[in-house]
C-alpha cells in the first residue's frame, strides 16, 4: 500500500462536516440553487461584510460591484453556455453547480485536501448524472456541462483534468485519471469546424488514463486497460491492454491477463461511428459563426 490514513483535528473535522452537510441539505431542498451558490461563495471568499453593504445600497466601487455580482451564477457566462445543442433545461441547474465548483477551486480552502475532496464529492452528487461512492476529485477539474457524466465507485480524478461531456461520458468503477489528461466526447468537422458531432466516450472499470494523455470522442478504454503518458487515443483500447503513442497503439497485454485478452494484432479498432449521438436543434435557434469564413472549395 502507498497511502496512509490521515484525519483532521476534531474541531476542524466538526467544522468541515457541518459546512458540507449544510450546503448539501440546501442543494437537496427546494431552495433556489442560484441563492445557495451565491451565499456559499460570499462566505467562502470572506466577503460577507462587503456583500451586506452592497445589499443595503451602500456605496461600493465598480470593481467591488463586479466582484460581488459574480458570486451569483446568474450573472456569469460559461463557454458551454454558447453551445447550440445543449439541453437548456438541464443546463440551468448544472451551470450554477459548475460555477460553485470552479469558484470553490479559486479559494485557499481548495488546497485543504481532506476538506476539498469531500466538498467536491458532495457537489458531484448534485452535478453529475451519476456519481458513486468514495470518489476523489482533485483541484482544477473542468467539465462542459457536468450533467452528462456518469462516474462509478472509488474513482480518482487528479489535478487539471478536463472531462468533456458535450456528448456523454461514462467512467466505470476504480478508474484512475492522472493529471492534465483530457477526455473528449465531441469532435469538429475537418472542413467546417463549427459543425460538431457528439459521441458517447467510455472508460471501463479499473482502467488508467495516465499523465497528459488525450482520449478522443467516442473511444472506449477497456476494462483494466492502461493509456500511457502523453498518448493520444483515437480508437478503442481493448480490455487489459497497454496502449501508448501518438496515435496510441496496444503494445502489450498486462501481465497475467494474456489468456483472456484480445490479441495485439486485432487491437485498436475504430468504433467511434457506433457511439455517435444524434441531436436536433430548435428551428428558431439564432445561431452565428464566430469565424465568418467562406468554406466553399476554390473553383
């Protein structure tokens, strides 16, 4: 074993438990999520005095006003808010919860590991489509929406990981995702980059996606498989395989699993088309192309 048990002092533990339970109860209630997020962030950032002055119409500077307004997720925008095909009804709540997650990570308390892991685990239970037991989410993790992510039990996601759920992302039990990894569920057309295809990306039980690697949309990382550091996965990695490189290829089977694993010669089939997700856009949608280019081939 490489870990040992660590606990907070009794007074600190009581404070952590009381705070997390309070936020959890409020998010589970009928209370407006915007209000819960705003008030939680005001207190986490130690801005209650200035906030009360502003609420009582006392004079505040323009910078103070922008800062205080920013605690309310209804006064903010996220990149994913601009995506035309998003589920508007689900996004309303997930935006608020994602804002709380991101702004919590901007506080000094985000480096208090015992507190921060438990707080993010509580938030994941509200934000994700599913989240299992005993998961550990470290600092700087980002999502597209959050509500298209399903996570199993005993999963660990390390620092600065991007979990793209513009399509759908399923992560099994006991999965480890290392620092700076990127797992995608959407892709862009090679000619018209504003044309987006969404996919279901899958990381099966006991798989490891290691440091600074990338998994392309629609790929499946098999059970007990390993994606090597800095690899780029563009096709399926079979169960029990070790895949490395750019693009990633299976180079060996994990020792002890040779008899049941798929042969190396048959590995890494591209099945992304089977996992593409169809979507429809509203007929009255007001869209725009931020590039404004003419993509017609030359005559």
